[in-house]
C-alpha cells in the first residue's frame, strides 16, 4: 500500500514540476515574442517619423531649418537601439527578425545623420554628431559597454548631441559602407563632428570634443 | 512552441531547480497524504526508561539538564537518570551532578573521553527497557516521553526521535539555525511517513535496549555516533519513528565560528558513516530510504558544491572583467551610471529560472509553516526564513568544501574526545 502511494506521489510530483518548467519556458517564449512585436511596431513608428521629416523638408523646398521633430527622433532612435540590443540578448543567436530590425534601424540612423549634417551646414542651430562603432562581443571590444554608458550619459547632459551607434557584429550593408568610409579598424571608435577618434573616450573627453 | 528552450540559461541550474522542486513537491504530497496520522500513538504501557546523560566540562548547563530530566512527565518508579562525566572534566561537572544523587540520579565518572565511551558505560548499567540519550545542553518539554514512547508498541520499532528546535535564538547565527532546524522538523516527519528516518539526534532520542543488547553499543571511533546508530538500525531492517510535536530544545552555537566546528564534525561524520553503510545508498535494499532519500541527500550535497563552485568562478570572472574594464577605461565614471538606469518595463526579465525559484520559495514557505503549526513551536521569526535562503547556501557550501577537503587531506583531528585520522591522504601514505 505504501509503495503505491509513493509511486503515485512521485509521478504527481514529477508532473507538477514539469508543468512549472514548461509554463516557464512558454511564458518566456510568449514574452520574447511580444517584445519583438513591440519593437516591430516601434520601428514602424520611427519609419513614419523619418518619412514625415523628409516630407517637411521637401515641402519647405529643401530647407532643413525649423523642421519639427528632428531632435526627438534621434532620442527615439537611441531608445530603439537599446531595446533592440536587449532583445538580441534574450533571443536565439542570429534570429532573423532581430537581424532585419537591426538592418533597417541602421538605415534610419544614417538618414537622420545625413539630415543633421545638412542642418549644421545650412542653419543657425548647432548640433554635434557622433558616429559610434562598437561590438557586443567582449573578446572583440572590451571597453565598448563602458563607451556606450559614457555616450548615453553625454546625451542626457548635452541634448543637442546626436549619437548614432553602429554594431560591427551585424551584416548590415550600411554599416559595411560606413566602416570603409571611416576606415574603422579599432573598437570602439567614435567620429565626432567628422573627426575620427580611436579607442575608449571618457565622458569628460567626449564633452570636450563636442564643446 | 518554445523556440528558445534552453538558450541563455545554465542547464545545470535548471537541473538543480528541477530536482529541488521535484523533491519538495514529493515531500509535500507525502505530507498531505499522511496528514491524518500525524499524531502519536497513545502510550498504553509505561515502560521503564533510563535517561543517559554524557557530560564533559558542562558545569554551566548540567544542573538545568538534570532538573529538566527529573521534571519529565513519566511515572517516577519507571524513570532512571544516569549521568556519566568523562574525560576527566576540568570543571565542577562531577560535583554538581553528584549533588543530585540524593534525588535518585546515578552519577558515574569515567576516565576515557568520547561520548560513545560514556554512553556505552552507562548502557551497561542501565536497567530500563527504553534508553534515552540526552545531551547536557538540551531541554525537553515534560510531555516528550508520553508523545514518543507510544511507537514502541510496534515490536519492529527500535528508535523514536523528537522535534528538535533551537532554544531562544538571539544572535544572527542562531536565528538562521532556528529556521534550519524547523525545516528538519518537517522533513523528519516526512521521512517517518516514508520509513526513511536516517538521523536519530543524540541530543534526545529513545531506543529499545534490546537493540543494543543484540547489536552492540556505540561505535567509539565514530565522530557522529548518533548517525551511525540510526543507520545501523535501518540496515538491520528495523523502524525508526518521529514525533513532530515532542519538542526538545537545544542550545545552538552562537557564532558562525563555533557553528563551523560543529558542522564540520557533522559533515565529516556523514561522509565517513555513509561510506561505512554504502549499501543504503542508491540501492533497493531498504525501500525508499536507500532508493530515494539517501541518494537525494548525497545529490543535494553534490549539487550545492558544484553550483557554489560555478558561482565563485563566475564571480571571479566578473571581478576580473571589471578590473580589465577599469584598466581600459582609465577611470570609473560613476555619475554616468545613473543616466543608464533603465526603468522601462520592456527590460523586465521573467524567465524559467525566476519562475522556478519563486515556486521553490513558496514550497519552502509551506514546509516552514507546516512545521511551525504541527510542532507547536511558535517562537520562530518569519524574517529568519528569508535570511536562511540567501545566507545559508553560501555558508553550507563552504562548510561542505571544508569537510571534503578534510576527508581528502586532513591530518589528526580531535572532535570532542574522539580522535580522527582517517583521511584519504593518511590512508595512502600509511600504505607506502
């Protein structure tokens, strides 16, 4: 009698434990999918914002000054980039959805960068632009996470600084072109207002460069 | 379907969590199944009881212990108290004990050290049908014997154990132990239901004298003689029982240093005695005791050691990482960190490990509360429970590593009067 009770209890315990674990895996899966969906919707939004700026530019007969929403768009692009990086860490390696999101993100970034360069040339506003080349692999770039931290802080302290991050881990063609253009060999590398600086820059050093 | 089944999770951690939850569920289900017979059988026959107290340098607590033994609710003509002071105590233990002779307490003095020796000496002179071993720093509620001794009506029962809790925990170390003991109270009753009690605490346990007559007294070379005795009883095919509400209070070590010493003896003794009785591990010889409970004990220890080592390794790697980052960065920009705090719900992580850990904590809480309720001991703090989880695992792992190290490389050690020189290194070098 005792043995049968034990066997029943063992099976029940195993069933309950398995249920907990499968629920956990399922929950994880559902959450990650919902985050992916959230980012896809976010990207659609960014796409519209970007197109809206282009439309305003054209309406103003290619006058880039006084166009609404440009600084906000850069902040939103940065937020998108952070979230996408996080999604990458919790998704399987080389997830096609994540890759697609990232490639299109680099396109939006470059568009914005080119637009800001025109604004600086033609308008009285003065924005600093920083192109940031990095890798998430610690073997390739040890101090990249610190560099990212410094740049985030810099942007909070100097809202007129536009930061554009490009990951060397990706296969984005846009990033490939930029890499060739600026001859990026060492990571991290920042291009501040057109000038290239290789290696880690502290927040103070960056502040001096954008001043 | 789960597309990221096990990615980014440590599979070993998942295994440990699975095993822990599985065993906890099993224990709780066993508890619920047998809850209706959690009470003790009534004492029908007042058997003669001999309480044996071994004492070495216990002048502080011996008087209280003897008084406590005298106060136990049992017919006076069926209760015998024997105190054996041994190892030539350097304090007033003997003198204080002798002052109770006028109340019928029999006091002896033995030259040889070692608790086993003292108990065996007392055993030879005991006249009771039931033998109760009692430590000199233990306090039993007066109703313990009435709760425990009913089990001896079953002729296959050779031992009855109580619910051991700590007395008036004050220091942090004591509060942590209090929670630990309460878990032990719950688990021991579960093991009773499963017929798999594997420790009869020397602090207070009742034995049937005929077992000693037939199978010998305590092993004087063993540093955890109470554990050895229990395994001996189990290996001979007899029953060991437990009363969840027979409360016995023991004074727990106040500091972590003293606790370390105690646990080192326990763990080393566990290793030694387990090897001696290896037929009770991972076999089907003694039912669920040998096929599940003893293996679980060993597996839990192994898991703890591996997890702990991994944690130390990854912590070490993190430190190295931080140092190299600092070198690369040439500065530690702390104010920047503040701007990097992400408060978006997007970053909230809910994975299998978190869910499993949360569930395990809930199961643990259930066991803890059940022990409190059924033992009748209300003096434990709930906060102690949380501290237990966090703190105890680390300390527990360290002690186990130390014990394993001793088993491999230790040289002559002394544990309360018993000399131990049984390490692997010693054995190998003595053969050379």
